[in-house]
C-alpha cells in the first residue's frame, strides 16, 4: 500500500530592522594649559604646563604635541623629551596613549629684557594622533606694566611731602598729580 505523507514546511521569517543612526564621535584627546608666573615682566622666565589625556576607550598611536612659543620669547627648556624645533616651537613625540592615560609636559621661555612693557605673550599647543583630529589649547601671559614702571625721588621734609601727596581718602593712600608740582 502506498501511503502519502504530507510534509509541512514551516518557514520562519526573521524581521530585520535597520536603523540609520547618526552618532557624533567625541574626540578622546584632551589638552589644557596653564602658566606660571602670570603676570611676567621683561627679563623673566615663564613656565607653560601642558596637560593631556586620552579619555576614550581605545589606544591612540602617533600622539604628538607641538607647542608654538610666544612671539618674541626665547626657548629655555622642555620637559618630557620635548625638543626645540626652530626658533618658535617645541615638539613632544609621545607615541602611544592608552585609554585613560594622561600626563603633562612643560616648556620654559624667557621674555627678553628689551620686550615692550604691557605685552601679551600667547603660547599655543596642538595635540594630534593617527586616529583623531587635532586639539588646540592656548594660554596668554601678561606683562603687568601696561604704562611702564617709573621710579622718582622726592626731596624735602617727610611730613610736608606726605601732606602734598595725601588725597585725604584713606590713611596711607597718596595720589600724585601734575598740579601738585611733582
């Protein structure tokens, strides 16, 4: 006898949903800078501290920092293997930067004695890697002597000089003005 078996095929249909999501990637490289001292005058040195980090989840390769030194300043030294590159820049080749890794480097510059008083000195640094876009940070150091420093001598009886200079607004506060004859 012939028997006919009926075979049922069950087809499972998997529904696939494709979602087009636009994600903004955040650059994992961070860079900040500080200066010490600030203000700084002609004939003094200033140290710029450059802090960096990889806040991402992946290692970064070929990491380097380039520092553009303030115009008119003179390179003195760089920490962390930094090298002077020409007259106006320094370079740190950091290599690989692991996730969560951070550090800092310093560059010291001298402000020449003949620099104009009241100047502003801006140091700019750029950090870059093979996997990311460059990140820039700047720090401006000021010269406190906007109008120049002046020393003058007054001769005469101390009490008469103090009376001449006294503004009367507060004890120990004295104003110099051209009408007072000084």
